[in-house]
C-alpha cells in the first residue's frame, strides 16, 4: 500500500486548506490528517479517489475477476496476439 506523502494535524489542515488542496491536485499527494496524534482522515485528489473506487468495484465483481484470471491463463499458455497481429490491415 502506498504511504502518505505527509501527515498533518487537523489544525494545520484548517489553516492551510487551500494550499493543501492545490498540492493534492497538482502533485497527486495523499495526506493523512490527524487529531490528537491519531489519524482520522485522508485528503486526496478526486482523480485518485475515483481510481480507488473503480479498483474496489472491479475487485468486488466476480465476473471481471474470472475474466482476468482467464486472461492470465491465456497469457501463460501463449494464447496471445502481438500488437502487429491485432492492428495489421
């Protein structure tokens, strides 16, 4: 699992929220927010959140997981096409 780039107390987050939002958006940082020394939340970009939710959806879909497993088996067995084979005219 990816580590947090920063861990900030909630008082600093409240004071510097606009700058923190800029950092998570522009630099793709993930920031843990603490209160009284304990982690209570996470600040991340909407793009990262959307990707995380999509991953959770995929991992919760047994049909997609079966399809991915079949693809792995095909790859191991050499049942694949090259890029050229797929896109040749």
